[in-house]
C-alpha cells in the first residue's frame, strides 16, 4: 500500500509545472552562482602556488586598524548623503535618519576620527590637491579630474580611540540604522594578503584533505541550500491544496491506508523528487572536476557531492517540506509560503557567508576551500544538521496526527462542510 501511494505521489509531482520550475531555479543557481563553470577556472583554482606568483590572494580578517578606517570612511559617505544602506531581509533597504540621529552620527564620526564633518571635508580637499600634484600626469592622461570621497584615502583614526570603544559606537550606529547595516560583521572590512607559506597550506588542505571535490561540494551546498530553504514550499502547498480546491478532500480521507502511510508517502515523494535533481547536478560537477584534476595528477573524492548533499542539504529540504506541509494542513490555505519566506529571510539576513553556523537553516560556506574554517566549525555543523533532522521528524509526526484528526472529522479552521454523498441516509466511514 505504501509503495503504491509513494509511486502515485511521484507520478503526480512529475506532471506538475511547479516541479519543473523548481528544477529550472536549481539549474539557474548552478549555472550563474556556482563557481565551476569552465575547465579553465577549475585548473586555475586547484593548481599549486609558485614562489614566482606575484599574488597569492587574500583572506578576510578582523584587523582593527583596517576595520576602523574603512568603517569611519563608510560613515562619512553615508552621513553626507543621509543614505544608510541595510539588508534586513537579504535585500537592500536605504534608511534616512532623522535630525537627532544625524547629529549623533556626526558626533560618533568626530569621536572616532577627531574631525568634525566640516573639518574632514577640508581634509579631503587637501588630500585631493596633494595626490593630484603627485600624480598629475597620470590623473590627466587616464582619470581626468579626481574626486576624493573617502574611498581613495585612508580615513585617519583619533589616537585616543580604542577598538573596544569603536565597537560600542558602531553598535549605536547599527541600532539607529537597523538590522543588516554596514556597522556590523567587522571581519569583512579587513583583509590580509596570503604569504607563499599560507598559500601552500591552503593548497595542501585542498588536495590532501578536501580531495579537491570537497571544496567544490561545500560551495555547491551553499548555493543549493538557498534554493531548498524556500522554493520547495511552493510545491508542497500546491499539492496540499490541489485536492481541497477540487473538493475531494473527504474522498481522500476514505482511503484504507493509514494516516502515517498517506502523509509519509507524500513527504517522502516530495523529498526524493526534489533531491534527485541536486544529485544529478552534483554528478555533472563531479565529472567535470574529475576530468580536470586527472590531467593535473590529482585524485578526487568521487562521493563528495553525495556526502555533502545528504549531510548539508537534506535536513534543510526536510524541514522546508515538513513545516510547509504542517502549516497547510492546519490553515488549509497558502499561508505556509509566507511563513517559509519569513523563515528564509531571517536565516539569510542573520547568517554570515561562512563560519557562522549556529542554528541557521541554511549552512553557508560561500568561500572556495576554507577547510580550516569548515573544520573549526565541524561540531557546530553536525549539531545543526542533527537539530533540523530531528525537528523535521517531529514536524512529520505532528502533521500525521493533524491529518489523522481531520480524517475523524475534526477541523482546525472554520469552513462550510462539503457534501460528499447525495444520499444523506448513508453514513460514510473514514
């Protein structure tokens, strides 16, 4: 009975246009975001660094001097235009501060730099004239007139400013501007160049510990996790409401199958049908990496994409399906999509691009390689994935209970009863 139900659900999904829309979204993320789009890129990324290389790249780091100077310049620009960008839900929002908050922003800038806004304007003019004179020919031939705005000069910091006090002041700015402002996540404002020794260590991790494909599999999981944290909800809600729109829900409840079998077959079918395209995309990338790595005499982990897909992506997919299914059964409308959008936005906006795992629904690792970062957070990742796996099972059992109660005639929303049989003298048995 269960296998019959499972097969029917898979067949229904394969005929649904939303399913193919979801696959197209996956392919678009794969093609436009995922980094392995050409064999040349792969060979450049995995080749061993040479001492003759002029640049070994860089890594982000919270270096106080850089962070303070960058953010002070940022504050000057945003204050000057009274235009403070923030990302409260993963999308940009421009905030204008009222007069009192603008005054406070100017005071904060003065405490950090020792300059009032007017004095800093004069400072930029002096710097402009100094640099224009120093590089006069270069400006005239290549750039024309140069405008300094804080990007092209290093904003000076007051000698009395400590990093602890600076972070307190940035906290005040962040509170005034709102969630996702420029005045948080200090690490992204500092960076340090990799030395040859650093680059060799990164390469050893890539080849020996990640077996090349592991690094790509984490990148793949980062982008696909964004898709799985939201878009499967549309498919789940569509199928849950389809029978209700056709006024066939009571007929479905008359099936001889148990509630556990019905709910289980639906959720399993949705999970597997969404998961299969991910495995296929992972296989395509594995083949591409294998062919390039082979020419460079590197071995790869052929199962890396499978392992990361199951460990990193499956719990996200299970939770999205479980939450959407439960809410739809309770509300009997499409509000589950709105709920999932809120959950998705909250996780996207509140999580760093890498190294910040916690209880985020989507594991973010938007950096190539980064084995040391991944290893440092390994236990946190395992705990996170177990948490969402267990939570998904709880959602499944709650949904099964709700479904079972509704089969017995209990409704969780007020609605008009649907007349199934014309002869009211006959009693139906659920």
